[in-house]
C-alpha cells in the first residue's frame, strides 16, 4: 500500500507518480513536476524521458487490441512504459454512469490481468500496478445535511471533497493542511477537506462517486508488483457455459442457448466440444453436437449460440437423473454436466 496526494485527485496523483525532483503548484493551482506541466500524455512522457530517455507514456485503449507481434516491436528496448487506464474515473465521474463504478472496477481488473498476460507474451515480464487515487461511493442520494457550505473568502477552488484556499477554513466538520506539507515545499496555502464522509456544496459532476479528500478509501492505494515468467505462460481453452435455465425437458425437440465464456485470443485457444444428453447410466439419449468454440468477438452477446437437441422417443422416468454433458474433444475431458428432469408426457405412447 501507499498514500496518494492530498487532494486525492488525478491531476496531482499522476504527477506524483512520475519520476521527479520537485512537485509544486502555480498561482492558479496547476501542478508542476520539475517546473513542467503534466496535463497531457506528451507532457508526462517528456518528463519521463528526462530520467529514462527511451521511456514512453501511452493510453491503455491504444494498445488493448494490438497484436502480440506488433507489441513485441512496439515495446522493444523500452526500459519503462507508463500505461494509463481510465475505466473507473471515466464512468464514476459521469453523473449518468457513476452507479456503474463497481462494474468498472471489476472490468478494470480483468482488463489489466489480460494485458499483463499479453505483454508477457510480448517479452515484458516486470509490472507495477497502482492508482493515482481512490474514491468514496454511496448509493443513497445526499441529504442537505450531508453538504458543507464553505466560506467564499480566500477560496480559490471548491470541489465535493476538498477546497484550495489562501488561508485555513474554520467551518465545522473540516480540517486543513498546508499544501507545502504534501509537496515538500514552503507553500503555505491550504488544502481543506471534510473530516467525515460529507461533501462541500459545489457545482459540478455527480455526488455518489467522489474523491479528493483524506479518507482511507481515497488515499490508501494498492501497489502491486508483478513478475511473470514467459516460459510458464499458460494457455486456456475457450470455455462454454449453459445460458438457458433448463431444469426440465418437456419436448422431444428442445433448443438451448450457450455462451463461449472468453473470446479467443493469444492466451485463449479455440477448441471443439461434443455436447449431448445422457441418462444416469451414461447412455446417450439425444443427438450429439460438435461445436467449435472459436469466436474472437469481445462483445459477449456475439459469443452466444443455440443448439437444437432431438431426444430418443422412449419412456423417461421422473425419478431417474438425466444430464446435459459437454466434453472437450481434444482431450475427452468432461467440462459441463447439468442435471435435468425429463417430463415428456407422450413419449413412446402413440396409437393408444
């Protein structure tokens, strides 16, 4: 773990994560690293290259679909690469999507995990994963009692979770610290923040997803060091799962929906499945499908497929167990077994 800057916001956090000798704020509270701005990707790369001449800064979106062969060329001889991933802030800071922030967190973890695996295939094996800040989130709407009305005198910047001002703010429920304490300079201007989970009354984006204050959720950050071994990269086969909620079969002809769980990629290989129904003695009671799991689509809906099963025209017992099974045809291993009840009223009972 490590601590973020205060205020715990992107502009300050990204600057502090760059190699530097000095951090400072201008008169208009713009953050500078070694006297240079850090607002754009190009500005941050210029700072990085003062310390690592061949280092680069890139956005995750620019490389997420890059082929492994292209990644090998692109990252060759790059001693340090800063990759910026903005999934969480992009949705959390938008009032229309801030309620999706936990979905964004889960997706971010999956995307970073997949990126590390792909970059390992591209001969990169040392990674540091961290964040520029954390956040607070509450599901209920804020009441007026949750909002702090700040002084207007000497206040330069007002955001939900912090104020920047020339002097300390004395409102109830807040505390202040000198900017110089965080920047390790002589700057005696103040950062003011709520002591609890309240927010300042301020214009701007949504209120459920907030950051900038000094709570543990905002300031304590993960710092994960990952070292991979290219010789040990494991390749998974594309898995399948049953989508239809099928617990009972009532017709001799039945269609079921399945999904290929992962898209085929450099670390997920295609395979073929044999899919059919059996009774509890292992006797096959339906036709068999050979399905090739080779979809490369990132959109989940495009990896859904439907199979039609025709059952043997015979009597089925409600007391006997029957199963939908799937076997990986490459190694004959069972990968799916789903129990169903056979409730076919007129099977094997014609001409009565």
